[in-house]
C-alpha cells in the first residue's frame, strides 16, 4: 500500500502568521519553531500510514519554498519530495494511480472564507459551479487518478469544506479559526495524537471513501488578492482542458511566479 501525504503549513496547530517577505524582518527562531511543529504533525501522519500497513509513504513539502519540513527528523521509512513547489514537473510530483490514498496535513481555507486563518487561493471551476481550496484542488487532482482523499487536518473552516465535498473523509480540526491572524489551537502534542488517529481511521476506511472526481472538460480560473478580501480573477479568460489535473497545470504555467516544466533558474532566493 502506497500513501501520498500532501502538506502545507498554514493549518498546523499554533501557526497564525505568514512569514515576513523581507528576510531581514524575519524572526528566524519563530520560523524554525513552526517548522518543528509542522514536522511533528507530518511525522504523526507518516507513522499512522505505516502502522496501517503502508509499505511506501511519500511526503510532499508543499508550502512556498518546499523546504519547510525538517526532513532529517522524519520517520526514516518515508521519502520526501522537497524543493520549491513551483519548479518541478507538477504541483503534486509522483502522485499517480499507483497511490492508494491521499492524506492532507496542515491545510488552510480558500480565499475570502469568513473568519478563516490565513485563507488564500480560491479556484473557480466551470464558471463558479464549484469553488476549490488548495486542499480540495489536491483532492480533485488525486480524483483524476482514482485516488481517494481519506484525511485532512487544519482549522474548522477547511475541515468543513472537505467534509462537504468528500462524504466520509476523516478530519482532525487542530484549531478553531477566529480571524485571518488569530486562532484557538489545541496543544501540538494533542494535534499529533488527533492526526495519528484520524489518518489511521481514514486509511482503514479508504475503500468506503470515493475519490473526489470532477468530470471534465474543465474551465478554471483563480480568485485571489493580496488582502484576501477583494477577490479578483487572475486572468481575464478561463483556462480550458479535458481534466482538472491538466487545467491546473496549464493555469500554473501561465503564472509569472512559476516555472513548471522549465529548467531555467527563476530567481527564487532560498528563504
Ligand atoms: Zn502554504
């Protein structure tokens, strides 16, 4: 059994601020403390996967630089995909139909979700017939490969969204979002217990949880804003493709801050 774990950091218990854009402003100690919390939560999910009978676990370090998880502290039985998440062949590298389940750790709500913690990215599918967060987008891409998404952890808003789209998905609500920069979190040790138990339940029930598949053809646009309040369409015309996986990658290639499928250095500076 092969389990794919997609990770982000905004939904980790205790995380309430984005990193500062100016590296001189950065509180390095704070950032590394958050990396430790993320690493512990991911480790809880990895252990649960192996304790459920997995013989292969792939972790994708999905936030920003793709270099957040302290991988030397990860369970040595897993493998990790790291490096900047917008410079590889795919947003979810190595995810394909050989995976038995997708697990989502540390997810955040889509942009403009009221009272969500650090919400951003709101994918508009088929003219607004459905809206996706980064978490439900990952689930939809997995759905194209018939891979069920069995677990999500994060705040109350993202767990509610995934539950509304994926009947039977297991969740760990590790914090209650109070505003964009404020939340009431469980203590990290408790968050790890909740994630361990939830991933075990999700993997045990994976045959009962249907892959989240959105039938094509797909029209896709992204609503976002720097202030996360006024949502604007990123491109005047929707991207069109036969599947959501293809539409997503076509869209990402058009964004000037990505360099998917290219080998050129893109000017990104290590955080
Ligand atoms: Zn992130």
